C-alpha cells in the first residue's frame, strides 16, 4: 500500500474539508493529529466498494466536534478519538481495529456499506467478517457517553471493550427464546434494538446483524438513562446480556 497524505492537520477553529477524504483504494494515512477542532460536513472513505480499503492508522483527535458527517469504506486502526460533541454521524462500511472512542456522542449509526442503489454488497460482507475474525478487538467504548443508544450493527459485540455496568453484549439464542415465550415484550426499552437485530424474519425484513451478538449501550447523557439502564439490568437477569 502507498502512503497517503496526512489530512486534517489543523489545530482548533472550525474546519469543513473540501472534497471527499480518503477516497483512494489501497492508501495508508498515518499520524493525523487534531485538537479542539470543529469538523463540519466531513465525507470520508471510499464511495464505491474496492477490497483495498484505505487505512487510517495512529489518528488522535482530542476534544473535537463532529457534525453532519458521513464516513464510508475505510479502516480506522490503532487510533484514539475523543469528541466533546458529535451529531448526525453515519458510518457505512467503516471497520475498526483497536480504536478507543471517548467523549460525548449524539446520533451514531455504524452499519454495512451499500452501493449507490442502496443494495447490499456481499463482497464487503465477506471482507468484514474476515477482518473482525482477525483483529484482537475493534472498539473501546468504556469512556464514550451517548445521548441516545448508538446503533452499532455488524461489529461483533464480543470484539468491543465495554463498561461492565452501562454497556453489555446481547446474544441471539436467548433473545429469540425470550421473544418466543413472551418474557421479552414490545414494551421493553431494548425491544426494538433486539427485535430488528435478531428477528428480522418476523417483520418480513433482514436481521440488522449477521453475528450472534450485538452491543447495547445505555445512553448515560440522556434523560431516559435510568429507563435504559433498568432494561439492561433486566436483560442480564434474563441471561440475554452477559
């Protein structure tokens, strides 16, 4: 792989990048350093699938803001991302390897890549499964604080480093058993997350994850944090989260 330029080098202030970042297959970008920077409307990663995903390694963002941004097909590895605030951040096909995430987050969606017709990319799904089978861990969320539950699909929950109280890993088999026998009902705080993750056939869709586990994170910055935390504790008591 060729080494790419170190982009986003500004310290402080506001920054809206020109053009789309990290859109060259096979490049490696190392050593990005940002502190106190407000990042608006960031677009990054490959826009069309190529198995030679660009790799961003050893990136350190400290006390930054990220708003109205879309991150596409890219590997973020061995990095530390500290945000004082994020909003409306969608990640499509972004893969993580030993990356620490800290700070305060608003809406966050991490899901598989799709093509420009919003269709699945089976070749990416194969690549993603191989990738996560090999990394020791993907994301460390222990110091991440959310205002709403993050929607993290298709990163194995068992590959996440989590806070043992406010975060946990739910498993497919006990979830489906609880749904079928009625001990997990649609008034549960985590019903929607688990139903769409593991029980897609019941609503005529496709499971949001093809793994047997999914991470659940209490939004500790939300006014409903007690509601979600009680739900997480209940799932532990039921043997769904462990």
